[in-house]
């Protein structure tokens, strides 16, 4: 689990084996925080957190200990003031990471190009956030055969093949 404030949490599935009709608490969120992603892991995976400011941190899952349902979690990425996490990715297989910005710019980067760092660091620049690009709105793992659909604030739907998006290294401009 990952929150917008950069907190991550790992909880065993067995903790959720007895659901109640009123539901159960999965994570304790701090005031103003929100859950931005949840994914199943094997215990040996890596975790990637992407921020709106264009930063990404990749760390080994075992850097986060398992905790109970009501725990808040631990810091996954060190964020600058007014920054937030927009995407959680558990990279699987080869493939690339597609990063998309507020003004419709995007790039693909091979997942292997993102270096593994320690948890709770600022990470590296995934894409430069400029007035032209805008902030990062999302990141997903993709393959060449995939298609993506994006919807603008004005309601325009854009559909394109992933293979048509440029492959760019980790830090250059989109």
C-alpha cells in the first residue's frame, strides 16, 4: 500500500481473512493523506513510487517490514513540500514505465534503467517537471503491444499505441 504523503505499508493477506460486514481497517491514514495504490507482492519484489514533481524511488520490498492492519506504515519516499506520490508500481518482468504529465507529455523508460535506492530517499528524476510539461499525473508499467487511453479535463479521449511513445532515458526532457 502507498499513500500520497509517501508512506508505504506491507501487511500479510492473512490479516484480511475475516472480513466484517461493516468492513475492516486496512491502513491508518494521517489527516489529509489518501491511499493512492495497493498491489500484491511476493515478498521478494521491488517497489517504485512516482511523485508529482517527477521524482521516483525504487527500493526492495524487504526494506519494509510487515505490520498489522491498523499501522500507519513507514516512509517510502522523501518528498519536497507540496509534492505528493501519484503512482505505485511493482515492476514485473521486462517492459517499460510510461510516465505522463499534466499537459499531455509522456515518455517510456525501460524499467531496468531505474536504479534501486534505499527506502525513504528522494530517488532520481524520472521526468523533468516544467511549465511546458506540467506535473506528473501518473505512471504505469507497459509493454510494446499495449494501448493507452487518456482523458483530458475537457473530456477529450486520446487512445494510442504504447509503441508510438518515445523511449527516453531516466532524466532527459519528455
